[in-house]
C-alpha cells in the first residue's frame, strides 16, 4: 500500500514533497496522460520555479504501450497524424509526429505515401518514442486500487472541498 497524495490542495514547487505530494496525479500512462504530461512540461518551461506543477503518473504496465496487441499489419490510424500528442496546441513542439519521423529518417518516405493516416505500428512507435522523451515521473508496474476522499468531516463548504481536491490513493505493485 502506498499513499501518494496527502493533501493535493497545497501549491507545490518543483520536486516531490514528503509523502509523495504532487499537484497532478495521473492514473494510467496511456496516450491521453502522455499528452497531459507533455502539456505540463511545456507549462513548466514557461513558468518560474514557484509556479511550476509537479506531476506523477501511475501505470500497471511495465513499459508504455498503445493497444500493442492490436498492431495488425497494414492497420491504419482512424485520425489524421495532425491530431498527434501536441500539434493542435503547440505545432512547433519537439513532440510532434513530424519530428518523430524526422528523427527516424522517415519524413520523406511518409510524405510520399500521400496520406494523413499513418499505420498503427508507426503511430505506436511515435507514442513510445514520445513517452521516453518525456521527463515526467512514471511509476511503472503499479496498479491503482482505490481513491479516497481525505477531507475532514468538519469542513462544511462542499464547493470549497471540490476545489481543493484532497485525496489519498492506494496502489499495489503489479
Ligand atoms: C484497436 C484500437 C484502435 C484505436 N484506434 C484509434 C485511432 O486510430 N484514433 C483514435 O483517436 N483512437 C483510437 N483508439 C481509441 C483509443 O482508446 C485512444 O486512442 C487512446 O488509446 C485512449 O488513451 P487513454 O490514455 O485514455 O487510454 P489507454 O491508451 O487505454 O491507456 C490507459 C492506461 O491506463 C493504465 N491503467 C488502467 N487501469 C489502471 C489502474 N487501475 N492502475 C494503473 N494503471 C492503469 C493501462 O495500463 C494503460 O496504459 C483505438 C482503440 C483501440 C482499442
């Protein structure tokens, strides 16, 4: 059992605090939270130490995977590569699909395919690459078991409670 958050209501500076307090705790580190992690990194790059966010992600998997049991040969994405992890927010980000292609030496080859829809295998490669490029803390092989509200019963203002989001979570090793 591992209590990661003791009081999420406090504004933290860079680095974890005693008890593992963080501003943002992501359950699962799939493509959605990977995109969130990159957004947090970009936010922190633009803000001084006292205004940066701390974050941690927990995933039951030992390494990143995007439905990797379904990477059938020739299967393509259902969405344009432009809807990658970052392009709609920060098209100049190093985390774009185009930058991935460039780093793999695949940019010209992909352009010559004349498609907006990469294969799922190529997109899986992109997401895995981005997960390794990200500096965010991920606790691999931990499974979330429970989230409990730690708010003391004496607090009468329900809306204030919702804004503070106090919580404790319980994870177990896989
Ligand atoms: C075969 C297939 C093809 C798809 N193709 C497309 C597509 O082309 N375009 C598109 O937009 N969408 C597609 N999707 C939809 C897909 O669900 C999303 O693209 C995307 O994977 C959702 O991201 P996610 O991070 O929310 O969930 P996931 O990618 O499923 O990630 C969830 C993560 O949470 C972890 N986790 C779950 N429970 C716990 C727990 N209790 N404790 C710790 N960790 C936990 C899992 O290990 C996993 O890593 C496809 C889905 C499938 C199955």
